[in-house]
């Protein structure tokens, strides 16, 4: 399934498992899984052996503590379950093998790259067909939906993990994303974003949280770890100047001792929010016109700040990686001297501050639910913040248990279809006005094609919604009442009903006929 410098993760078939009461079972876990993930870590040094065993014990301990709070608490954990681990001596070290649940989905950074490519392809096709592409701001809607679920799921998981360990490497490469309804298929890159399900993996750099942050804790001496593209300024201070220097900066020191995972989650959230909209904007998607034009300037500023942040940290990451790799042409001390000359720690502090300011500026022109997400992201990355994860992310908890998940998702997708209908072509409305210049035949044909596409989308969505309601025994009246949804939750809920869709079809049909 994957590999690193000292480990390989295999897909393994479960041949048999001990049952409770079997001889020598000693309470062994009964495996219902047909497959598991088998992580095999080669440890040459004693410290690596201890770290590998610690990773397995953390997973066992977190699950045990959650089970004491009830099955619901355990089911909300977005971590792999550890079934068993074993240490075998080898010729020059040890092999630590851990059997865990095989998590669904793909790495979030890979998914975001696929999404950006898909958006660019659609944009090129749209322009080639002489159609007006959607504004780049339209991709923020999916980003908001995904970030809300990311904060809800990862916030809860990291909060439960914090009692035992700090992960220290929270980023989009160590988070998996999958479709919460069809777990066997990849999450649709052009979907609503409301079906995403996230999982946290790879605790290979985790540290014992109770002892790490004490006055004389391991934070003073332990090696720094993780992907430096997600490091806060406090990590760069330790990397460049050491822990004594950091101790003289109160807020940054507190961040390094207890808020590294919180900061990593904040940066990952900004990445999810901005990546696709930024790709669409860079590929030439237009800015919104009319009502949204003023706000788009602030959103454009946020995307530009995020690009500066990613370009700078990405270059430093590349320099460090090349220096540490076997084929590197530059030694590490040379790179470190360069980082000191560039005062990277201060640059990251400034870039992060700029990101927070841009997020808060966008919040001022956003709907309440969107503003809530933006302000939470800014707070997660603020070294002076004392807000805890359950306070910042608990507000995004998913509490809708009244409808079957499949029906909830289909209803939300139907709302997205209604929201994403293209504006009525100007040539269609102009042709109906007295004294207006008749539109050309080619222009009317293009307008008719666009309208027919919208009609077909509405018809297909209506059929899917009605089929799902019948499947779950939900009548139209009941489905309309419980299926109310709100785009971005920043306005009054619009009931989604068969009547709503029929009215949309009829409206577009009348205008299409009027346009010839």
C-alpha cells in the first residue's frame, strides 16, 4: 500500500482469528475484517524501536479510553484500530509489525491535485465550446463544505489523541479522504464536498503528550519532526536557533509545547479551502460579476497570500529534503546557514500573520456559517490563542441523525444542482423585450444548449432524489420537511421538494422556448 525510508505497509488477508474463550486467546481481538493493513518497520537503533512500539501502544490506548466513554465516542475516532503488534529481532536490529484496520480513501494532498487538474480540464473544455466558465469563487463552496467536515472529524480525533500523544505531523499527506457513502470508490473531485470522510494516519513521529510539554520535558531536547511546509514559526525557531531561544518567546514556546497539531490542522484547512479556487483562478477562470465582485477582491488577496506561503515553505522543504537525501548535492549545514541568513522563522511568522488577517477580512464579507469557518482557521494558526480544539471545532460537529446518510447526501447534492444553475443567457431575455436587438442564430443555439443541459441536470437529480426517498420509505412530504438544506448555512433554509424542481424545470423551459 505504501512505503517510507524504514517501513512498508502491506495489504494483508486475514486467514483466521482467535475467538474469545479459545485456548491461549488471552482476550485477543476477534477480527471481522477480511483485510488489514500490516505495517512493517525496520528499526536499527533502540530509539527507533521504542518509537515504533509507542505508535502501536498509542492507538491501543486512545481506543481503550474512548470505549470507556461509550461506543459512540469510539466510533467517532478517525484513527486506524490496532489489532496486534509483534517485535522480531533481525540480524542488525528489529522488525516491528503492526496489524491495523485498512483505512478507506486516498491521501488528501493527492486528491487535491486531482481536483485541481479536473477543474483546469473543465475550464479548457468550456472555453473551447465558447461557453462562459463558472467564476473561480464558485469552487469555494465545495471547499467550505469539506473544511467543516475536516474540522469536525479531525478536531475531535486530535482532541482525544491529545490526552495520550501529540501527532506532530498533521498535514494533507497524513490525512486520508474518502466517500462516506460509497467507501469503495474515490471521492468525486467535482462533488458537493459534503460526502467527504477524513482519517488520520502515520503516528510515526508522535510523542508522549503528558511528558513532552513540561518545563523540563522532551520538547527541549527531542529532534524536530514533520513536514516543514506545515510548521509554525515556533518549529523554525527551534530548527534554526534551538529550544533556549524559543523559551524566550512566550506565545511561540507555548505553541511548540502544546499546539503543533492545532496549527497543522489550521494550515491543512486553509489548503483545502484555497487549493481548487486558486487553481481555477490561475487557469483563467473569471472573477464574479455584480454582487460578488467586491468580496472577490478580498478572496483574491487570500489566495495570493496562500500562494506566497506555499511557494516559500515549499522551497525551504525542497532545500532541506535535498540536503538530507542520499543523492543531495548540498550538505545540510550549508542549507541551515542559508535558512539563518534568510531569517526563515520571522518570514513564517509574517506569512502566517498575513494569512490570519486575510481570513478575518474575508469573514467580514461572508455569510455567518462561512465566517465561522474562516475565523476558526485563523484561530487555529494563532500562536497567542488559548482556545482548545473542542472549543474551536466542536461547533462543526455533525449532528444530523434523523435521515439515512444516503438520503442526506442526495438531498444536499440536489440543493447544489439548484444553486449551480447558470444564469439565463442575456440573449434569451433580450429577445423578449420590445425594441431589443434580436440575437443571432448561433448565439441562440448556444443559449439553448446551456439551458437544455440545466434541464437535464434537474431531471436527473429529481429522479435520483425520488428513487432514494422510495428506497428509504420516505414520502415526499416527509422528505421535504427533513431534507431542508442551506447553501453554506448562511441564509434561511430553502425546502427542496418535487415542486421546487418542477418549478425550476418549467421556468427554464419557458425561457428556452421564448429564446427560440
